[in-house]
């Protein structure tokens, strides 16, 4: 929550710095929004129960691969974002945005894979609570 607010605040400050940074700001914003859309799509599926599959269900491997693909996709975006050249003014924004992406991959993504793989209802319920908390932390 605070991280996203910080990202937007820093972006607003950086976006007023002139044409030299506009290419960086445009590219990083595009990457951030792409990351956010994938995260929100996955979260919607979680809330709708689409990831509540039994290992004997034919869709189990599809859902597990979908969660892995989310992490892989965000890792790719993070890698691309990490390689962007930025000014000293945009440094805080850059670090916060890459940190946000890292939090999705290393936090939410890992928990989602565990959630799908877990078959015990009590453990799955505990993982769901952790996923909900992680998502709240990542929201504005």
C-alpha cells in the first residue's frame, strides 16, 4: 500500500523534470501498468476460486503453470525495468518500482504457487490469508 503510493508520488515528481526523462517515465509506467494488470487478473481469479483445484482435477497443472507464468512474466518485466537508464532524479522512483515487482515475484507469486499446490484445507486457508495480506500491501 505504502509502496504503491510512494511509486506514484515519485513518478509525479519525476514526470515534471522535462523531455530527457519522458522516455524513461513512459517506458517504466508502461511496464508498471502491465505488471499491475497481470497481478490484478491473477488476484481476481484467486478471489473467484479458480485456483482452488484438486491435484486429481485435470486443470490442476494448468493453474499451477498459470501461476508460474505470472511469476515468470513479472520477472521478465522486472529485468527489462532494471535495465532502463534513469536520471538521479528518477532513482527513488526506479528503486521503488523494481521493488514492487520483486515483491510480486518473491512474495505473491511464491505464495500463489504454494496455494495451488497445497491440498489441505486448513493450510490452504492460511495461505489465502497471507495472499490477501500480500495483495493489500501491494495496493494503493
